[in-house]
């Protein structure tokens, strides 16, 4: 763990802003506030506004070629995930100013939603190397920073996310999937050679301590412990799963004892019939997946409340 060095000269920063995160009518004020706070700390932002179908990998690669070392994401977990994928394999550092709906990554890393406080971390916080997950599905490997899901949660997410953002016309789609989705025979192959086979609806593999609606599913240092948290929902009915989604888990609401919880470096999941797979809100297809942890794969600026054990 190290402090980002303060430079005598202003530091160029790539500011990647998603105007579609959070409340859209707040975006202009948020941009101005972020730019003002960054300039006050000798951080000179080069602004890029995310548009549909934009190529963030090209944006990031071009900025790195121009000597930029710090990339600041202003958005929610989906935007953070997209930039993480673009930064994967580089030596650049990620900074986060959370303006999204859930902001699980920021919460996990001790980054507040207050813009001034979040920007202050970019120059006065700590740089920490965190783990990522890597999921391989249909021969394609995709890094993820927060969560990979197999099964019902992956199927429900698109309509559920639209509902959460105010599109109540998707309630019918949500209920339709919930009522008709059958369970599958789910086979887990853990890295200690343990095999589990049960009829069930879903499995979640998390790299962060907080997922979903800010539910705590892992230890505070889950993002740099070299392990992934696996939650297998075999004994729970669909109604139980919905109750889980609505109430969550955490300090005041302990995890349901029927949920099988494991920690692994690598896991293979086979489903029959094939179930949907999603990584950080992006659909990857269906079927067998291999998921493994990538230790210390990304440098991130984190807050004082983030767990720094072992760094």
C-alpha cells in the first residue's frame, strides 16, 4: 500500500463520466463539482463522456499512450466495471467518484458518495492493489471487479435493474421470469477438489464484501484476500430468493444458514439445463463457467476506512 505522490506540477487525469448514472438531471452539476474539486487539488481532468456503444478500451489505451496514469470513473458500479475491464493488464490506477444507484465497489473500498470527499481520496488517499475475478464462458475470459452470477439472479437482473431505475413497465417481465424459471442441477467443483451437486436456482461468486443493494456477503478485506466468496442457493425456493433480494444480509440481518458459503481461488460451475451467466451486470451467455481470482490485478485509490490488511 502506498500514498499517491503529490507532484509539484499539475497531474493530468482521465475523467470518465457516465451521464446516465444516478439521476440524469444532476449530471451537469456533478461534472462541474468534480472538475472544480479536482482542479483545486492540482488534478487536471481530461473529460470523456460515456455514450452508448463507445469503446472504452480504445479511450483508455490512447490515454495511457499519452502518459496518463490515473483514470477517474464518475458513475456507478456498471461504469466502474467497464473501466476496470479496459484497465485490466495495465499499470494505471483507478479512482472512483461514485454517482450511481448502488455504488457497492465504492462502499467496499471506503469511498464516500460526497463528491468533495471522494475527489480528496484521489490525491490524499491510499493506492491499493486489489484482486479481480476472471470468468471464462463459451471460450471468452472476462474480468470482473464485483460479482459473477449463475442462474436466476442473472435472468432477473435486466428487468429488475430497469424497475429500480423507474421503468415500472418491466414488472411483468420480472414476474414472468420469476414464475416460469425452472431450477437446474448445479454442479460446483471447488479448488480443494470438493464437488457439490444440488438442484437449485442460483450461485453467486463475489470479489467485493458488498453486492446487490449494499448487502454484505464477505469480510471487509474480501477484495484483496486472494479468494472469491461463493454463495450457493440450493435449499431456497424462488420465494425465499426474492425475500433474500428484498431484505439482504449484513450486520443486522445475518446470512440465511441454508445458503452454502465457500471461499475459493478457482471454481467450475456446470448447470443442466444450462443457466444464464452474468459478470458485473453484463450477460456472458449460458452454460459451464470457470471462475478464478486474479490476485492484486488492479491498482485503486481507496479511502481511509478500506481494509488494508496485508498491504
